[in-house]
C-alpha cells in the first residue's frame, strides 16, 4: 500500500476503496487489508487458523499475509475492553450490478430502477447481507453508515461504478437495519448525510434514517380483485372517490394516530357503508412535515412510518381490495422539499433538480423542481410510479400539480422564467416525461392515472398516440369553481348567474373528467362545503343536498373529501379529526344518508356512469328557466332507452304544477329527491304517491310531458318504467293487437 492510499482510506476520500481493501495478490504473495476504526486488534480467520493482522495505521487500517489465496475468510475484531466480534469482509465480494442495468439507468429507460438501486437483502456466495446502491455522480466518495457501524462516516466506503452509481454489499445485515449514505462531494468540500432516495422503509418522522426492507415478502389475497380489475373498462364503470388524509380522518385514544391495521378496521367498513367505489389517499409517500399534508415528499418508495411498517400498508390495500374498494394514491412528481436529508443538492450538486432557480425552484412553495430532461431523474420518477402500481397493487395514481409541470412560467413573473428551445412557455421535457409515465402506467392491467390539471391544456386525458398526455382522467377544476361561485350566491341572485351551472356542459366531453370537491377547497379561509352555502341552517343543508345531487347527476366521475359527507361546519385542519360527534344531530346524519343513496343510485343506474364522456349520454330538456333557476336534463346509458330525468330547483321556493317535457310516454317513478325528509328536507314530494304518468302535452319541444311539484332547493331524479313492449304512438292507440304472451306479461 502506498502512503497516499493509506491516507485516502483513513481520511475517507479514496476514489476506489476496493483497490486497497480486501484480498489482493502482490508479487510477494497474498495480502488482506481491512479498515475497522475504533478497535484494538483484528484477526484473520482462515478455517481453524487465526492470523493476527498488522496495524498499518492507528486510525484502524490492518493487514495480514496469508500463505495461500484467501478464498473464504472472516475477521475477528477485538475491542479495547477485550470483547470480540466476528464479521465478514465486504471488500472480498465482486461487483453485483450488471453493466446493462447501469446502462439502462443512465439512458433513462430503466423503469424499475428500484430493483437495482436502494438496499436489497440478498445472498452472495452463500453469505446473507444487503446490497446497497445509490446514484451520486459528482461525489468524491460515498459511505454506508448505520447502527451496524456506529454511524462511522468512514467505515464502509462504497465502490464507484459507471454512470455515477455507488454500490457495496455488506454481509451480515438484513431486514430492519437502519442506514444513511454519507457523501463527500467533489465540489467545494461539501459533506452530508443523506437518506436513500430508493429506500423502501424509513424511520418515523421526525427521525429521518432509511430502513432495510426487502421486496416481495407480503402474501397477497386480492387475486380476484386484480383479475376483475384487469378486465374492467373503468371509464364505463361507476366511480365515486372518497378522498382521505390518514392523519386526520380519525384519531385513536388520546389523539394518537391510527395504525394501518386500525385504519383498515375502521375506514373500510365506513367507505363500504357510504358506497364509495374508491379511496384516494393524500400522499403517504414518506414526508418530513405533517403541515405539508404529504405533498413535500422525501421518500418516493416508502409509505410513511407514521402508521406502521410497509407491509402494514400492503395489508391495508389488500383488505380494501377484498372489500371491493379501489385505492388511488396522490403522487407528487412536480416538486420536492429542500430538507437537508432529502434529494436537494444530493451529492453537492443539482442532480435531481435544475441548477438555475428560474427553472428549478418554486419560490412560492419553497420547493425544488425535478430536472425532467435528465435521464437518471426520469428513471427515478418512472420507477416510483410503477413501484406503487406493481409492488403495492394500487389501482391508480392521482398526479399532483400537473399544471406546474406543464408550464415554465407557472406562478412566475416576467423575467423569472426561461422559455423552451422554441421560445414557448411549455415545459417540453416534463410533457415528454408525463407521456412516458402514462404509457408505462397503462401497461399495468387495469391501472389508471388522474391529472390534477387546472388549465386549458388540450388532450390531458387523450391517448399519447393522438398527441395527448395519456392520463385516464382529469379533474374538472372549472366545473368546481363555477359551482362554488353559483352556490355561494343568495338564491335571489342566482338567476343572473345561470351560466355557472350550465357552462360546464359546453366542454364536459372534451376530456374524461372527474368532478372534485377536494381538500384544497375546504382550507385556507375557503370554508367547508356547508360553510360556503348561504342562508340559515336549513337552507345551508338544503343547498349542500342540491349541490351533491347535481354533482352526482352531472356527467363525470365523482370525488368528495372526507367530512363533507356529514356537513362539517369548520374547514379541514390536518391536526384534528373529522367532527364525528356531529352525527348525533339529524341534519348531519341525514346528509350522510343522502351520500349513501347517491352512491347507491350511481351504482344501480347505468345511465349515471356508462356514457360519462360522450355527448350521447346527456341531453338537455330545458336550461332556459333562468327566472326560476331551474334546469332539467336526461342521462342515458349505452342502451338509449335506459334514461333518467333530472330536474333541479336551485331556489327555496317550491314550484307546484311545473311541467317538464320527457323523452318518452310512460309512468315515471321518483327515484330520488334530495328534499325527502329522510335527508333532512321539507318532505315535498315531486310526484303524488312516488310516481306520475306522462301526458300527451307538448313541452320543451317534446310531445310528452309530466306535471310535478319542484321541491325547494332540491334535485329530483325520475325514471320511466320499462314496459315489455313499446310502440309509438302509445299502446292504446296501436292498430295491431298485441301477442297473447305479451299481454299476459303486462298483466
């Protein structure tokens, strides 16, 4: 060993520790060199032979010269108090990552890079241990530190591979080992302790270390769900989503957070009771600060340890699937926080983020923006997306803040952003990344992606092969804002704003829309859903009922944030649980019953979901009764004769003898009325006895109509009874006699 090699090893800056440490053949024979700081002596164990090692440097560098090639050996480290521990030598093992894996990572095409990078328990040459691998291209040296080496920053230097990847197999370690990477940068003497970007488990915040956790250990029991999902056409299925923040949905005794298992025990039956088809979880990818609601992520491959271990979250997903509930995860590829232990300045340089803050920083959010043009960053994000879909069986990803990714000038004043290569404001690299992500996500059978995108960017939910971004669906933010503007108004003034509730049908079929009432709309002084409504308590609840009735009747899938289904007065506070005690009061309990029945109607009536994204599934009856603030329309399933008629009265005035044109002659049953007493309404029936017969009276350009009473601040759903045989004109006027068997069926 040369003096500068010794100095570099003990100083922690050697570029190639494997060229010094481990077994080496020399002109004078074999040498075994080890660096074990803080011990008094080391012995080389070769079978039954124990060979004392010479201490070359007081910092802990030892050497021995065995008489033959040391193919298999161990080390006995003797402490200053005389105690001893036998260990294996990490520096006697070969390279483990293949050149092909390294090439794909550098090329940006390794969409399962989590199988290559991170900490993986494995067996090498008969020895169990953990293979560590991390990307730090501008590091001078990288070390694995943890409880196993007393967090010594120099004890386990890693081997540098092509493309700036560092690897080390540490024998003797396994599941549960706590670790970080100590990185010495080649730039400016930067030194830092970082968590593993590809860690599969982490300590519970505020602790920040990574934890070794293997893949593929959980035994899934959701085969039936996964098989059915792969055959389902989700756009033609009923979808109603219950959005939840797991920290604040419900607390345990003395305000503690529930575990994943406890959440499964309580949340799953509640969602079943309400009839929602899916749960959307605000980000549970590990995050350091609860006040960020999970949207400032540090662990893109680790479910937060706040609620338990990774397998606990897999059990939660598994049990949801067995109960018939899908799981959508909020996923945040748009930005990440500046926390020292995270991705920012990972190796002393801007490897994950753009160096220029005009491209790489959200100043308003205090976060950094991924460099979507860097291949290794694309591998990282693509791998994260597929990891949750494949390893955790998640049914979809709701991608946060897509608008911030699409536009270079997003929330930036003039002069503080850089145009793309063509002089435009579109982020071409982010657009390319999103398209690739969606292509890969949709290769997972039955998986879906949903964009939170608030601009008029064209083709968000259109396939990549026709120039779209490739998302399955997109949040309809315009509908949400128009609806809130309308419903906040005193009903006296609504007639001047009729366009708010009808304009969405001008573009409702331009994208595959989800209608969201999300957490973002019930925080920061915006008021809860109930709090947005005008009037006294009765009118507030009546408005909420009418709002939800119209939302469920409107084309598009549905999303409702927790607490709104019971009429919570206050805004959402991530430090407090939902106000469950409100359910002792009629108004709140009966509003919850309405949500149950809306979901039941949604799932029972194909007209409410089969043709959500095509004009054929919707037809106006009348939207011109501006003075009355009344609208009416038809929803249809794939069967054009399977129809529902909706009539909405957005004023507190009941309207008796109101005539509505209907698509066909027949008997119409009152399927749902948001003013029924069971929902807390006034009990005004739209039809006598729960049904009404059409009359041959022209109305709204239709030959048949029904006379009904419009309840106050209510939405009414009517459905025509389907006779066995229909002719036009009516059966009584038909000239040909009916077959005997059909007459019998009609009674």
